[in-house]
C-alpha cells in the first residue's frame, strides 16, 4: 500500500474487507503471542515492538500478504515450516487461500520475542 497511515486502525480500515479480515486474524494471533508488545506503524505497515526492539510487521498487497520477522533465528528454529512461505531472507508470504497457520505465527513470534531479549543492549 502506497498510502501512509498514522495508525494500525487507519491502515486496516483502508483495506478491502477480505484483506482486513486476514490481517485482523494475524494481528490477533500476534497480540496473543506477545501481549506486552506495542503496536505502531513502521515503514508504512503495521508493526509490533517488544523490549524496545522490532518484533514483526505485516502488510497486505494486491495478491498476497506478508509477515516480516526479519530474522535468521526464525529460519534456524522453524526452517522446514516456514520454507514453503519464504519470499526472501526476512519475508514470509501467504495468501488468503493458503494462510499461515496460527500456531506457526505463534512460534515465529515466540522466537522473535526470545531474540529481542537476547539482543538487548
């Protein structure tokens, strides 16, 4: 999305209903896995921060959705599970027809949370 939004709610409100429902489910899964994380807009997309560090961000595109954990630790810990969804070093791409399983999203966020604690400094 090329439009700059000032809040997660504004970003989601600008989406088509079908896109919004996918990202609202993803957002709820991330929130449940990282209840203390802070939401914001980063690089024009919804993002979460934990322990003062980037955790994950996500976005809707014309034909797919992306989750950005931007982490080698995620690949190391969940390689076989995330490989089918990889679209780059730190990009996990999925569609509404082939969504990310909620339990995989939870494990991705858990790995990232551990990483933000380890890398504090």
